[in-house]
């Protein structure tokens, strides 16, 4: 594995998430330990989950907008 400290732990979390069929929202709700000298406040996995949630929400909003080129009654 290539990466800095903590990469193996993040890979384990991703493997568990895939195995359990977790969605970004489920991953975002996980509680990661936080130790100021050793880890950032926002874990990169939480940031990635939030970005995925935002993109999915934006995509969903595009689909929900009524079409203006079609007449509906």
C-alpha cells in the first residue's frame, strides 16, 4: 500500500463500507476517533462522503425540476 500514516485504516473502513453496502450518508454518519496530534478534525473519508452526498443531491435536484418544454395538465 502506498500512502502516509493511516492509509491502512482508511482502506479497512472502505472495505467494511463496501462489504456492508453502505451509502455515502451511512459513511458520513460514522464516528471516527480524533486525536489532534495524529489526525485531522475532518477525516478525508468523511470529506469524500460529504462530496458524494452533495453530488448525488445536485443530480437528484436536476431530475426533479419540471420540464418547461413539455405541457402538463
